[in-house]
């Protein structure tokens, strides 16, 4: 008899209603998943599956990856065909559910390795295609050893070289599929220097040297700047932190590692003390004005110097170590002076007022009675109010305040007529006639929000009582005027109106704009919640439409509502609050409506300590900076923060944020955070600017 005949006979016997075997019959509840390509894994979930059971699919035996009393993980064998899963047990043969064998996915392609060689513990980037953006879906091996995947995209994988592995290719498979092979990778390569940051600095400043083949102990690495030995402060196989030695001069860095050889940087480090900004004069003037910038460490090399005003390059007329004479560039609207010497920057905090040809563009409001304040906009004004003269019909008005492009003036007691401004010996006139009659003003909108068809009452003054002279617009669209009196206008919001400010124009008196927007309420909704999962403190973006102004609250399961940061009618930002759990997220609008934002999955905070972002209020010493991440202690004293070896004060602390004070010593570096009994972490690089 053939094996197929015996198998069918045994299967029929097992399925026959025999009381003695009914209780021992295996029960298969489900397959997870129910289909997959050869080489992929699937689970058999069931009960009373005895040890020693053999699983067959299309006549092929399915290898067993692991098992438990109620779950068996199997591999779809090569060459298997779709069909019924058969269980061969010591007590008989039983038929289970059907499994569909699909076409196998193509193996990932690895085209390049960065770097192509590195010692154990180094970070290597695998470039190619066919990777999963989910790191845990990618299985990477080197020399038969599993490699840790720290980050993944469809075209790159970031992995760590494990200790004790030989040189050879990386092998990558995705979700149990076929494996792709990389070009050969060299483990334990010789010392190399790829880059260093910053590119310039003074004696004693710290420089981060990046490469491979470094010794993990600082004392086993000898670093030289030209012929001067630099002190190694920190070391890892791919990173050295050194101090620029006393007497060091501009030149390349050389790293000498015992038994691994030495390497020299391709570019030279420039020994240059950071420039210091002190004062400058004059503080305003038109293009072509010569300005003297005073400070220190400017050098005398014009090739290494760059001067800008408001981001616009300026021509250097004279240069010395402590002073620079520059020419105000044409077309600049002012801003801050900035000097860069060999990549090191100094900024004068007091902005420069660049004046231009005198011009009067507009007056707001365009009509106003005697004693009212008006705003004159243009260019070329004197920032000193005493240097500007404003006349209406030949009568001088009082200049209350002035900037190069804005004057605030009290309207004099004079008839309507021409308005002119004098500054820096120039005269400019407003086009047309300024109306000295009392101008309309808007004090309030009642209500401030509503749907199409809402009756809107505009309250204010100087509207008159002639409806034919009044024009009312909302976001540029004309509204039908129902009634007018001097302190009130009644209109109706038309269909299709958009949110915006209300503008009222009354004949020759001029116009007024409402101080607040009128919100046209429409269908609000949340279209997307990203990301869909994260831990406490994660920032979420809720994109949708119709978000009104006002206080918007977001409710997470298990936590109190938190206020959202409205970035506009289409976007909200909010951080996952403490105590939030997985479940539906809701947005509560000021008018009582509640919007569903979808489901958010709260995942456990990663183990240990990590820094994900740096949010500075400013970058000068003494400024407050927020370090975002995870694993922090709620007690500020339990978080130890250092920057380039300096202790940093922790103002406030929570599990996901530390508010610190920047240290007095300026320079480039990283924040080192140590949390008692949890571990430590390094932040991204940060530059503390000198005061």
C-alpha cells in the first residue's frame, strides 16, 4: 500500500466517532496568519496537541521554531503547496485548517556599507532596498551572529557590529523571508579619521574626532595637532573627545592607536579664538554708511572673514584684530551684525537700523479727527522722534514714537488736506488727501463666532446713520447691512462666508477693522493622528479641518484633559500626558462639540535614559533649555547633568523633560545626563554662545 493510502485510512479512522479517542483528539482553534510564503513563520493555536506531533503541509514537514502547551510556531517549508495542515500524533493523524502558500517576497538588496570596515561596537549603515521600516521586522546576521538593528527605513538599516565576529558579508531577511547578502565587511579595520567638529577653535576648546578603530580607553589613544599632543578626554571605538593643546597651531589631527596604526585627518583644524562682539557705531544709516565693529579675535585674514547685516553680506573696508570697518549693503532692511572667522561666529545683539529713501506708503487709519493717534508706514524715517516732522495741511503734529518704517503721530487740529513727512533732510508726501473727520472704530463683535445666517452686531463709534454709505466685509466678502446707527451696525453672515476680520468703511470717513476675527463655524473634524503610538511625553499632531480659536482640550484615556497648541485651523499639537492609556482620543471644542481623533496606543517608555530633543529659549549662557526624552527622575536632584565636564543646574524635572540653565563656559559639546539607578545618555551636539 502507498503512503497516501495509509495516510487517508488513518485520517478516516481518526475522524470516526470513537469514544475512546474523542477526549484525546487535538483541537486547533486557529492559524496566525493563515497564509505566507515559503520560509515565513506562522502559529498554530490550539489545545491537547501532544509532544512529538509532526505537522505536514502539502506532503512537506513544517520545521518547529518553538512550542508551548497551547501555541506552536512553525516554518512554511520550501516547496510546500497550499492545502490542509495535517497533524501526525502518537495517537493518530488529524486534519486541521487550510493554509495558503503564497509567492515568496524578494530578498532585500544591500548595495553599500558605510563604513565598509569598522571594529566591534561601531555603528554601520547598510544601504539598499527591500528593508522594513520597522526595525524588529529585519533580521541581520554577521558571521552567523545576530546583529542589533538600531534604526530602519525602507532603504537603510543602522546596526551595531557585535564583538567576536569575523569579517564577511551581512545577511538580511525581512519577516522570515529570503535573505540578501551585502558586500564583504571588514571587522577590526585599522584606525581611520573621517571628520571632526568644530572646524576651528581656541586653545583649550574641545573637539570631537569621528572615525573607526579607536581604543575604548582614553589613555590608549595618542592624538596630535601638528606636533603638539592633545589630551584625550573621552573615547569610544568611533569617537574621541580631545582638548586643543597649549601652543597648538593650525594643522591636521593625527590619531595613533597602539597595535592598530595611525590616521591623519584630511582637513586642517584652525586654531582660532572665537571672535568677541563688543560695540559698534553708528547704529543707523542708509546703504553705503561706514560702520566700525569693535571686539576681539577678528584676525587679519580677509579670506577667513565674513561679515553680514541681517543675513546680507557686507563689504569690508578695513580689518584689524580688534576692529572691522564695513559698508552697509544696498537693499538691506536692517538687522543684526554678524562676523564669522574660520566658521566661528560673533553677533552684536543690538540691531542696526538701515534707513532708505524717505517714502510714505499709507496711514492707518486713513481718516481721524484731531487728537487721534494714526500710524504712518513707509521707509527712511528717523528712529529718533525728534528727527521727524509730520504736517497736515501745513500744521505740525506730535510724533509719539518712531522706527525707520513706522511713525505714531497725534493728528493736529487742522482741515483735511495733504500729509507730509520730513526726515534726514528729505520730504515725502502721502498720495491723496488725509481726511481729518472722525473715523469709525470697531469695539466688539456680538457674537464672535457663528454659522451662515447668524445675525452679527458690530459695536463701535462714528458709523453715522446712513445705510447707503456703509460697506461691511468679512474676509473680503460683502455682507448685507440690516440697520445702521452711530454706535451699531447689524449684518447677516451669508452662506459660504469664511472666517476673518470684519472691515467697515463709512463714505469719506475711512474704515476700521475689528480687533478680533469672526469665526465661521463649519464641519470640524480630525483626519489624522500621528504618530499612532508612543510613550508619555510624545508630541502628537492632529491634522484635520475647522479647528476654531479658543481653548481646545484633548482627552486621553486614563488622564486629565490637556490643552492643545493650535497651529492653525488645520493642525493641533499636544503631548501625551502622564497616566494616559491606549484607547480613543477626543478633541473638545470651546462650543461644547467633541471630535473623535482615532485610537492612540500608549507604549512603555523605553528602558534606560534617552534624550530625543533640545528646545532652547536662547543659546547664551544662563538661558533656560528644555531637554526632552525619557527615563528622567521627577526629583531635580536625582538628575545629574553635565556639559563638557561642567555641572549644569536642573531647574525642574519630570519623567520626560528637564529644564536646565546653560553653563557659563561657552563652546560646542553634548549634555551628559545621569539618572540614579537608571543609567545615562548623551544629547545631540549643542553650541553654547558666549554672552
